[in-house]
């Protein structure tokens, strides 16, 4: 006779808990992979917009036209608003322009943005990136907050708070003496649901 499945069955509860962890783990990995692909796409679009100097050729309507073309071709995709396209350009230009400004100090940064480029930049959500490259005054500061976000799973609100509290100091990267980490359930990007990544990009 088959064993009756009871809500308080210890064996079943242990097993279903393990399955839930596996599902969450798979969703997180899939979301991170989607996020990396999306960020690489945004970087490449920003690079093309910047290097081809389309704004000079096509005027102020360039972003409106590009947004319309992409939305028409990909009606189910998000992230192609005029505003987001402008952010893509800023994303690319922030790092490339800053590299030219730091002179002799750029070797380490070039290494970080070369051999470890994808591991460094493409592992946190797009909205976190927007906060970083619109607020940071240097690549060192930007990479610091990317690293800390990745390390501690900061939500966007926590990232903003950390940047506002001057956690990063240009001289010696002084770090204030308080805890970085949050409880796991406070982490916005580590628990992002599969399918939310592109939605986040549009906001």
C-alpha cells in the first residue's frame, strides 16, 4: 500500500526543501547569464553609438528613431527606450573616456578592463550600473562599487546609500568601519527572478 503523504512528513519536507534550493540556484544562474549577455549587448550598442557619432550625422532625433526601430523589430523586448539608449552610450563612454584621463595610473585599470573585463563589469544588474556610472567620479570608484555590490549582493537602494555615505575615498580607498553585508533575503540582484532582467533594464 502506498504511503500516505502528510504535510508534516519529515522525509518529504527535507527532499522538497532541497529541490526548491536547486530550482532557485538554477534560476539565479540563468538570470546572471542573461544579465551578462544583456550588459554585453548594451556595451556594444553604446560603443557603436559613440564611435560612429550618429548624433552628429542624424541630429537630435537619432535616439528616438533608433528606439522606434528596435521596439518595432522586437516588440516583446524591453530596454530600448530613448533614455536607456542614452545610458548605453554613457556606460561605454564613462569607462573609455576615463581611461584616457588617468595616464600612467591606467595600467592596472586596463588590466581589469581587459583580461577580467567581463568578470568585472558584466555581473551586476543594469540599474546598479546606471547608479554607478552616473555618480562615480573615477573608474577606481566605479570598480570599487561594482566589486562590493557583487561581493555582498547589495540592492540598488543599499548601493545608493553606500555611495552617498562616501564609502569610497579617492586617497587610499579608505573604507568606513561598518558592515558591508546584508541578510540574503535583502539581496535584490542575487534573487532576481528569471525573466525580470530585461524588465529591470527599462526602468
